[in-house]
């Protein structure tokens, strides 16, 4: 509601400009002159009436510190009827704030004057015609309703209304952190990925209160603002608009004065704050530019300030590069780990995890920056068989952030690979677990377990006994070979020995440890039945040797058996040693000849078949028999006979060669094992006489004689021995050739001559 001074004789109303005209409060100085008025109040010399008068109201906006141009209606009603006086009033004041006198003043230009009591330090002037009122510089006190009154020479007075709105932009715009501490500079950080962030955009002052908002590029993030007094107390927009205006007539000076309540009015009495909350910073926020804007009008550009987020980032990706081929035991390999996405840097670590252990891998020179957000680390590894199947992990983290927690979720990323190490077999041999601690006895079934660890798998597993003898499958013998197992069924004494298994793969061959197989078995005689010749009254020392396992603490028992009875030999005549027993036996009479049996017993049992000694009466051997002659080549002869009884003693055989005519001993040959002799350097065409006897400690046998042997040149023939005639001289043939006596004597002389020239070899000993 605008206040107007309305003299009754000068009332001129402007043409109606709106359907809903404003309501004016008209103050009339002389109430008696009002003929048409709705009296609303009367006191003393004042009369208040309310009239609804349509008046044109023009809106003008300006910014504190700027300039405003207020328009006024100065249109001529009739030609030649120019305006003579322009008066400007503000907010119902009775005293004009500016007067423009357009009447001629001694042919000078029209001049205007500003009321000295304008309440503002500003410049006020008008153009020559008075159509525009200029105000500069503006402040918020200039806001209000301006009334322009134009007087003409003849035409009625024109009036216009101008609503001037002056905006005051915020005096200061800052960014504060969550503790309301101002952020200096245009970068905030370092901030950590994953943390929350709260920023405050604070605008100080401004009328009307500004709208404060956060932006990321063209996208508005938030504009939810709150107002606070400088002491931090929250306030509302209503508190800022406490402005009471009243007009009072002052009888002394006749002027109106506006009184203002300036509560919270000004540029520093309050602030507007908008909070930006980011629950979790991500990598999209690094280097992000956030802009805070404050605006309270559409005349000027919003004031703004920007800030860049410096967010430290953990790596986003980490990869262990595939070496492209299997690792080989003992061969150094270089492994590479690559990390990406960290800011501003990254640290790479290697860990090797095996069952029950985790340790940092050595021989890593550190992390190398490759540029473009890439980092690598190289690990020089010499793998062993223990590394096969281990987990190799590359851990990437930002050292400027919290270090990784080994026992909890760590702010790091990692990549793992299972090592594939090729190595030659590791072989371990043992008896089957069910046989542990159990004695192995002849006749049992046993099995071996060959534990093979290798990569790649073994292509062959072989079994060996005593290092050289290869054990192959033999179902009949009870030998079963099945992969890593060897089964021996129905154990024999010969199965005992040192066993190994040998495994082979692409990396080599390995022999296992030696597992001895000791088989317990009852005693067995080491030699077959023996015949011992003893003369009456003589003693013989008999040794009974057995094979037994175990062979300690053997017990021996001797028995004598003849055609009459069987008896145990007295213990005092028996000696017991490790693995054998000795019996001193003496044959006193014919009843002492028979069979002695030796029985040995160990913890397994008593031998099933004893060691036997047949005691016979000692005597000379029997003569040889069935002799045959063979002439293989010229000048050689072989004699083969069959031996007779040796008389219970060791016998040897002696052959003697004589010249048939002269009975001259030409050679003596001896054989120890059998009566076979090889005669050489014999002269074809001559006759020879051979005797063969068997000899032992008790004497010699009767001779076996072979007479009238003649060798023919280049002839091989089989000769039968001709038994010698007892008491007949070998020269009988000479007397039978009576007719050729002389020739025979001559021939005998020749033979004797040649016989003395022969060289014979004696094979005896």
C-alpha cells in the first residue's frame, strides 16, 4: 500500500493500468474540503480515508553497487503543452527526493536538484526530459516504491509508480571441511579412497538470502541450504525480513521521516550454508572438480568457487603374468607382477604360501613405475620340489594409505597363482603299514609301498632286490607288481634281501631308500647227506651247519640210528656255535656204524629235514670198471672208467702207461674227481700197457689193466680193454712167432730204441 499526498484541488489520477488496482492511504490536510471520501479515521486535524486508485507500477531491479534507471511518464497531452516540473518521491515520503525543474530559467538548460536528506550516499540525476531517474551506486536501502509526479503547463498532472528492488550479492563465498575449517587453496586432500567426505559451501550475507548449490560440471549435486547467524545459531528467512515502516507528520518541520528496524540487515549478519556429503569416495572422485555457486538474482552471474579432490587410490587390478611354461626345479625363472589404477603410487609384495606357512618371497628388487598408471615387480625364483602346488601371491597396495592388515580384510588387491614345478621323483620305500612292527616269517604274504612324489607323474616304477636283480611279476612264484606296490606271497627264504624301487619321469630317475626284508625261518641244513668212513677205534669230527633266521641261540640235537635202535647223543659230546654244531664221534665196534642226524631249532621251529651223516667202516676203495678207450687224434688217447666204492674216504685215481714189450714205465697220470685220463705223444704202431688204480687213506684198489694197445696212423677206433691173464708173461707173443723170430727180435730192438727217445708228461699232482 503506497502513501500519497492528495491536495483536493490538484487531484489528477492516472489511467487505470490493471484489473486489480492497489489500495492507497490518502492523507488529507483539510478534511472539510473532501466531499466524496470514505472516512476511515479522524483524529485532531487529520482525516484518513481509503481510496482505490488505479496507478501504473513499473518494476526495476538493480544490484548493490550498480546503477538503476527509474522511468517516468512525461508524454505531452496536447501539442505544445510540455512538462514543467518532475517530482520523485520514495516510499510515501512527502518530501521529494529529486526535483527536475523544466521551466525556462533565463534561457538556461533545465536543472534538477537532489534532496539533501536522501539517506544514501549516491548520485541522483535525470535525463534532460525527465523520463529516467538515475541512481548510482545502489545499495539495499534504495529498494522501495518510487512515485513520479509530472506537472504540465495546462494539462492535468501525470503520476507513475516504480518498484525498485536492489539485490545485494554475498560478500564472501568459501569452502569449509566437516569441522567448519576453511579450505585454503583449490585442492583438498589427500583424501583416502573409501572414506566419507563432507564439504560446506558458505555464502556470507546477501539480500535476499542467496541460493547456494554444489555442482560437478553441468550437473547439480545439491542445493539444500540452511541459514545461520554468525554465532552459529540457525535462523530463518522471516528473521531477515523484519522491516517496519511508518510515516508520521512532524508539525515542527512539516516533513515525513521513515523509521527502519534494521535487525539482521547488512552483509555480514548471517550466512547460508549448503552441505555436500559423499558417503564413500571412489576412484571417480580423484581429480574431480567441484564448484560451489551462490546466486540471489537473475541479473548477474552467480559467484562461485571451485575445489579439486585429491583422492589417494588403491590399485584396481593386479596380475601375475603367466611364464608360459612349467617351472623346473633348480632352474631360475623371472616372474612379473603388474598393478594398475593406484594413485599416486603403489607397492608390490610377493608371498609364498605352503601348507602351514606363509612367508615373503625373496629376491624381488622392488616396484618399478612404468608410467601411465602401471607398476611392475619382478621375482627371481629358483623353485624346489617343495614349491610345487604352493600359492604365489602378488599383493599391491598404496603405501601412502593404511598398510595391509595380514590378519583382516586389507585395503589391497592381489593375484595368486599355483606353482607348477617339474622335478625328478622323490621316492620313499617302506613295508606295508599293516606289517609295521610285525616279524616276517617264511610262508607269509608281504607287500611294499613305494611312495613317489614327482611332477610330471612317473612313467615307470621298477623294483630291485639287492641292487641288481630286477623283480618282475611272476604269478606262479607269488610275485605281484601293481603300480606303486610290490606283493610277495608265500615268502621263501630266498625272498630275503634288500629291496628298492626306482621311479622315472621326464626330469630323471631316482632310486629309493633300501628296505631290508629279513625273513624268519626254521633251520635248514646247508649240505646234503654225507658219508663218513671211520675205522674201528678211530674218531671223526662231524660239523652240522644250518641256515636259520634268527640264527642266534640255536639248539642242536644229535641222534644215532642203526639197524638195531635209535638214541640221542649225549650233550657233552656236542659243541654248539653260531649257526653250526660239532660232534666228535668215535666208532668203537660194528654197532657204532650207522646214521647220525643233526636237528637244529630256533624261535620259528625245528628244521623239517635234519642234516644226515652215514658212518661206514673205513677201507681201501674198490677197483675201477668199464674202461673204454678213444683215439681222437694221431698220437693221443683218452681213457674213461667208472669209479667203484671209495671205502668211505676220499679217493684219487692213478693211471700208469708201460711199453708193451719192455714193460718200461712211460708215464704216470693222476685224476682226483673221476677215473678219466688223456694220453698224448703216443707213437702210432706201437703197443702199450695201461694200469689204473683207486687210492684212499686206507690203501689202493686192485689195478684195472688194459693190454696190447696199438695205435694206427690217422685212425680213430674204439678199443675194449682186454683183461690180463694172471701169471702170463707179456713176451709170450714173441715166442709164438717162431717163423719170424729174427724179425721180432729186430723189431723189439727198434721199439726199445724209440721208447728211450719219447718224452712223457706225468699228470700226478
